[in-house]
């Protein structure tokens, strides 16, 4: 018997299970083994009461009540607080000795299990939320059969949970062949097999909805383990809209390709046309002019003065037409020519052009002023044509007046605007919109010569540079042509 | 072909008449042989086809060549001319309506000696013919072996 007491004492001292006695009424701890000290991180329980160790005071009420009613509690999991404030879960059993008013109890730390379980619960809750609220259909496949699915799956496939589960396999929601010609069944089992062997799959798939309408899907398959069972989780995204958008882009691109091919063909045609214009239209003109001249020379004694005047008019008209043809060709060549960008010193160019015009036209009475150092990016040859036309016009419409022609630049909306200004005869702003139309003239031929193609050419060059051109003027006061590049 | 002959390759009869008139106006009295297309031009130069009767030993002193011709184009005639030992030195003046850049480039690349665009104004044309006659028939020394 003595040995028995010793034996129990050793068990009490060495056990990893906490053991203790306390008074029922006040919870004063009468005795506790070392395991108990370790559990609560105390040297001694002296002066402490059970209530101090419950993390939630209502737990003690619950325990007391149960002890009163049935005399014992078994494996109750309760959150305790150590002396240093940290909490742990203890599994707690106790017995009440009512006569003595004493409780005898044992306890072990089950925190590790509790925390793991809680983390698992939380992650499960998260997964559940994801599963239920996802915009993609998510379903679980066991041996090629659907065993569970989220609400979005029902939306995507347009059927009830019962119908999904009855359909069993996603194959039922797919056409027999995939768009690439592969057999759906073969492909499906191949994908499932790869997924189960640990290789996640991501691919496009043709699906049917419950009512038979097809849709494009993007599927990702992953291997998951649920309750020790290896399953496949499928995430199916309806990409019909994306596919349609892609198709629209593809069609638009095709359209664009076709149109640019058409444009190219048209351009070639235009080239052939201008070639034939330059050849075939000029040849008869040469004959008209040449033979009129021959008549004038060889038959002047047979053709009277009036007849000779008519012949001269025939010649003048054919030469005028030849110039028209040439200018139209220049205009069309400018539209076709490839832009060769470079740095263009506009001020220097304007000065050089003005000097030539001044000499050629005997216009010494006119002052030319250019703001120095204006430089722009553009095609030097084409911009030269712009300068020549604008300055030529300026000189032309100065007539024999004294005055000034100016080339300069202003800045509007942080962009440079170049201008050519003259103090010549100007124009009525009411006709400003007609200035740039081919063959539109604001002056009679006998006032100022010209055929009305110069500004049309200038405008085309400016447009090809992505710029704008406009004019301001007043009759008798002059005109200003502005352009951007 | 007589000595100092001019070969005029031109399909348009009006242009032929006007060119002959311009030559006459400038007192250029060389014989003018007219070829109405590229094939005829080659016959005249190499003594083939309808020109079989002449042995091809004499060559024109000058070829006035239009570019836009039926059957064989002016540029092709020029190429054939320049690739043949007998004719590769014959002076060729392209006399055409076109001033398309590509025609100019091709003309010079295949060995034309001059490129003249026929002006519509006949007075200018007479002046152009005067200058080319003066240069090619008077001032210029013909290559040895050609143009005799």
C-alpha cells in the first residue's frame, strides 16, 4: 500500500498531464503537479484562484454548473491564459467531491491541434467564399464525373445543380470534336490524366450550354486533395465576348489589309493614268500647236488677218492646256511621292526663293524680310515647292506696288505656325475657302496670270505633312498665308 | 542606208510630220529614215525584216527615239542597240513626251546620250531640234566606225 502511494506520487510528479485539486466554491488551488506549473508558467499557485486562468470568465461558470449538475466534465476544451498573458487551449476533465467541496482535475495542452484546425477552417471558409462568389465556373471532378460545382457553373452552363450532376461528365457539355479537329473524349481524358499526374492544364475548349448553344471557354485543371481523395478542380471561364472581340479585330485587320491592297492598286492605276496623261494628252496638243504654226507660216497669204488671229488663239489655248496638264501631273505626283523627312531651314529657303523671284520679276521695289533661323522637319523638296508657290503668289499679287513681303513664325497652342505675308492686292475673306480648290481663281486671267493650281498643290503638301494651311486677307491691304507642319 | 542618215523612231504621224518640219526649218538636210515602231527600228539598224536589202554596214549618224512605241518599246530598242557590238556607239537622243522620273532614269541607265522632252509650243520644239542638230550633227565628233 505504501508502495502504491509512492507509485502514484511519482506519476503525479512526472506526468506531462496537468493534475490539481481546488476548492469548488472559490477555486483556490490546493495542490498542482509540475506539469500544471509548466502549463501556466508559474512557480507556485499560492494566492491564485482558478478564475485567474480562464481566458473567458463565462467558461468557469459553465464548468461549475456542469459539475454541480452531473458531478464531472470530460474533455472540455477551454481557452486558458498563462501568467504572462499568452493563451492556450487546454482539454480539461474534472470531478467534484461535493462532501469535501473539492474538485480534482486533469488537463493537457491541445493548442497545437486547435490552432491547426482553426487555420484550416479559415482557409476553408476563404475557399468557400471564392468558390461561391467566383466569376468563373468551378467544379470538382472525381473519375471524370462532376461531383460538386459552384453557383457560377450553373449560370455558365444554364442548368440546375441536379442537371449538372446528372450529366456526370463535362463531355456531355461539349461537342464531339474540338475546333482543332481533336476528339473531345480523347482530349478530355488526356487532360485529366496529365492533371492527376500533377501537371496543371490550361487550354481553350469548346463547350455547349444546357440548351445546346456553343461557347468558347478557357479551362484550367488542377489536382487537389479533399479528405484524402485525389480530385480534379476545373475552372471554366466563358470567353465568348473576348473571342468575339478578337474576331472583330481580326476582321477589321483583314478589312484594313484588303483596303490597303485596293488603295495600292488604285495608286498604281493613278500612276498609269498620269503616265498616259503626260504622254497621250500632250501629243495631240503638239499637233494642234505645230500645225497651226505651220499654217501661219506657210499659208499666211491665204489666211486673212482675222484667220491668223484665230490660229494664234488656237496655239495659245493648246499651250495653256499643256500647262494645265503639267500642273495636274505635279499635283498628282505630290500626292503619290513618298515623304523624305529632313531638317529644313525655312528662313534660308524663303530668302533664296525670294531673291530669285525678285531678280526674275524685276521687283526691286518690294522689300523682303525673313525672321532668321526658322527650322522645321519635313520633306525639303516639297517644302521648297510650298515656299516657291507662296512667295511667287506674294510677289505676283503685289503687282507694281511698293511694299513688304515677310516670312515669319508665331506660336499658337505651343505649336509653331509659319506665315508668308504680303501687302499686295489681298482678297475678299468671303472667298477664303475657295483659295485652295484646284483651278479656282479669285482674279481674272488678264489681271494676274495663273491657272489656280499653286495653292491646291501647297495645301496637298501641307496635308501630307499632317499640317494645316489657312489664309487671312483684305482687299487692297494684302494677304497672309499661315501653315503648320 | 545612206551616209549621215537620221533614224527617227516615232509612231505618231503628226509627230513625224512636225519633226520633219522642224528639221527642215533648221536646214538640216540629212536623209531621215522613219521607223513606226520598235521592231521596225531594230530592222533598220540590223538590216533585218523589211530592211533586208541593206547590209547593215552603214549606221545612222543619229537616232531620235520616242519611248512609247507599239510592239517593242523605246527603252527596249535602246537596250538592244547598246548590247550589240555594231550599234553600241550610235548616238541616241530620246525625244519623248514624258518627263516621268522613271523614264528619265531608264533612258540614261540604258545609255541614251540625251533626253529631250518635246514641248507643246512648236516654236520651242523648232529651237530644241535646232540645238540638237547643231550639237549632234555639226559639233559632235561621231564615234569611229559609226555614222559613216
